[in-house]
């Protein structure tokens, strides 16, 4: 029973954890074509900062009810974007990847909203561009694709058109100098100095821990009739997904950094960044490998002969076997409990032994209504007071007092004559009196004469 409970709890944990929040810090979406020199990618970076002032104070006066938005966009012709591309490529090279960002568009939006007890600042940065030089080698059978470029991170400042978009506290420095002055040189400044453009966790999570699926639609004979993209005609599509909490990946939780600042009042700064998420796909069937510490995929147009696994690590088959084991344990437990219940159940007569009972006829008295039914009582009179017939009580009652014929006649006839009412005997057409009856009714007189 304990094993069944344990398996049930584990399955419930998987379901609950798998339904975790969909608000992510870094969101990668890329589709790599090994038959092309470049492929598109997009990366979203999200972060929220809360400045709390529950006791009021200078920051309350400065921020309460205030709202502003800073937004903009730029392409690779912008000097700031070119500098950002250089920093990204340097980080990819440090990670051991040969891939490069060859084109980039940047969009950003920062929104401040002041409330009565806190102020929130939402930071959003979107990078959309083109990735190139990801093919390591290619022959007639397969293509080796570099997948170590996932950690697109910049630790320093990123200025685009005079707006610093990477270090959260710099936005306060430029837009809210009074607030910045309170946080400068404190622990809160360190919390707010963590960069927005950071995808290190996506790189640190090994691809072997990501969920893997492949779509064979491209190799179907009639795939072209459904408007299939020519890029994947004749190929399968492999995809890896990261971000779902599981036993293999671990529980994905938001990252929260907090600092208290004591000035005219006590203020609290919280930086909230949810778990990262990534969707990576490649045209062809990708088999993961490691080359000199770099994660790669060996891509072929079709999966190996007889390949039918739908998830890395045989995750679905583990769940199937787990559920089958739970069902078997539950069935065994049911039979054990049922068997114990049957053994403890009393079988046979649960009351008085029928051999100690004797039939007793009822309703046999004069004027009673005789039936075929009767009652039973104990042969040996044991505990008779609890089993005796209810008719015994009636038989043990004292008989009614007897009256003389004269009193009965006087009561039945003479009293009627005195009252001047009709005699009861005449009403019934018969006289029940004896020879001592003094009634003047003719029927009574005839009765007396017949009895004399």
C-alpha cells in the first residue's frame, strides 16, 4: 500500500509541476535549417522590479500615482545594435560556440506604475535576428549542427539611441534621479544591477534534459497537398523544449532577489524573474552529441530505421509502466482487504436458535378472528419475559365484574321505560333478559312468558 501511495503522489506532483506558470524570464524560439547558411531566431527577456514603501516616506511622495513608458526599436544599422551584436558574439565564442549573430533587430519597453504601497517597473527586451555559421561539418549522410549558442547574454550596459536597456537601475538613474539617490551605494543597487539580457540558464540546462519530439510530416507522400513548406519537404522536423518542471529538469521556479534600504523610512526592493523557457527545432532528425565540450546535433533527413521513441529518456514509457504498476498494486490491495472482510464476517443464524422455539397459536379466543399465523416462544421458558406473546397479557387481565340479571334487566329495559324512550330490546328485535325482567315491552313480556 505504501508503494501505491508513493507512486500516486509522484504522478500528482508531475501533473501539478508540469502546469506551472507560463511567464518566463528568457524565451528562446529558433528553427535551424542545416541545409541553409542562416536561420532566424528570437529571444524575449522579461523582468519586473518592485519598490515597496508600506510606511510611506520620501519614495511614496515621489512615486505614488506616477506612470511613464519608455519604448523604442532599432535594426542592425544602428551603432548601438552593432555594439550589442559584437557583445553577443563574444559571449557565444567564450561559450565555445562557432555560431554568430549576423543580423539583429531590437525592441524594448519599460513601464513604471506607481501605487499607494508599491511601484512596479516592467522591463521587456526583444531580440530578433539571424543566426549563421552553426554548421560544423556536412557530408552525404549527416550534418553536424552547433547548438551551443543558446546562452545569449550581455553583462554590461547596452545603449541604443541614448537609452540604456540592460541594467535596470540605470533606467531609474535616467528617469527617477531622486529614487536612484536613495538606492545608490546600497544592497538594492546590487539587486537592480543584474542584467536583463541574460539566458545563461538556457545554456546551462543540458539538451539531454529537454523534451524531444520529431514530426515526420515532411516525409509523407501527400505532404505537399497540405501546403507544406518546401524547406522541410522530404525531411522530418526535430524539436527540443525546455521549461517544464519535471524530475529530470528539476522544479522550475522564479528567481527573486530582495534587498531592504533604510533611509527616512524602510524600503524594500524586489527583482522578480521567472523561469526560462526555450523551443529549439531543426529540419531533419537530430541525434544529440558532445564535441570538445560543445553540444551538437547530428542531423539526418530521416530517423534511423525502427526508431519510435517520442521523448528523451523514455519518459512516456516510464509513466505508462508506473501507472500499470499502480493499478496492479491497487488490485492486490483490494483483494487482500476483501479477503480479510470475508473472514471477519459472521455466517449463519444471528438470533435465537430455532431448535429452542415452539409454535404458539394466536387469536383462538371466543369471538376472535382465527388466522394461520402464530407466534413462537422459547421451549425452556428462558428469558420468557422478553419473548412472551402479547396475547398473554390480555389473558392474564382480571375478568370484568359480573352483574345480576335484575341489574342487567333494569339497566337494559327498566331504565328505558322510566325515561319514556323506546326499549333497547324492541330496537334490536330481540330480548336478552331473563324471567325476572319487568320491562313493559311486548317483546320482553313474550321472552318472560316463554321462560316461565
